[in-house]
C-alpha cells in the first residue's frame, strides 16, 4: 500500500477506536434519534452511570464525532460526523484506487 493510503489510514485510527466501543455506538445511535441530548438524558436511556457517559462523550468529542452547545447550565450534545465521514470516504476512495476496485 502506498504511503498516502497509510497516512490516511493512520489518521482514521482514532475514529475507529472511538467507534469500536459498544457504549459509544449506543450514544451515537441515541443522538441520531434525538438530535441533541444532555448527559443526564443519555444516562436515563443507558445502563451506564452518568460519569461513564461523560467519559464516553469526551472520547467522542475529542475525535470530533459529537459537538457541544452550552445553554445556560446545560450542555447539549449532538452528532458532528462531517469531518470524520469525509476522512473515512477519503480512505475508502484511496483504497479503491490502489486495489482497482
């Protein structure tokens, strides 16, 4: 595989790691259904504790998979997948080019 493909692949690794956890997948699916939710609202629909939800949201936020909007004392989380999806599309495109798919 060429160096550009490996570079893109490696830049996707944090996204794969963030998406590889079932709890984070559940949070993403919840946000996809509800547009925005607070930590408490997510915790109400999960078997995880509020601190565990906060941890997973931090991982998702650090990997630019969710965004936060502060409204008063509440933080509302929403999906922010554009940048990650674009990077994954680049990876797929480069792999298809290299493998003649």
